[in-house]
């Protein structure tokens, strides 16, 4: 999968340097994936939660952090929409971000 809006991750890691290893592992995993649909994503990454409007939530570093992404299966893209702490995530509408 191609990750777009990567700057969101860069800014996040600058703010939360303890997340760098977990973010790097996530990026490496995602870039190797080639999901064509929801079922393939869930089979490969069962902890990802579908929230609505093609948005998925990935827990990072033991659910300390969360990523909200839009997955465009036909284009093979993941668009980063939000990276933050669990508390910050609780303040957003993840299906609309």
C-alpha cells in the first residue's frame, strides 16, 4: 500500500519520540501489504477497526497511540488523517476526519 499524507506521521513522531519504533514497524508492514478489500485488511491486520466512510483505526504502541486512515483499496493507498494519543482520539469524530 502507498502511504499518503506521510507528513502527519513525521510531525507526530517529532511530538512523541517514544512512538518512532512502533510507527516505523507500522509503516513497514503497511507498505508490504496489497489489500484489495476490507476482508483482506482484516485478515492481515485483525486489530484494525473500521469506523465508517472508508476509515480505519490502527492502535499503535499498545493502544497508547492511534492512527486514523482512509483506505482506498482500488488505488492501493492509505491516506493518514490523524495520529494522536488515545485521549486525543477520544475528542475527534474518526468517521469524519
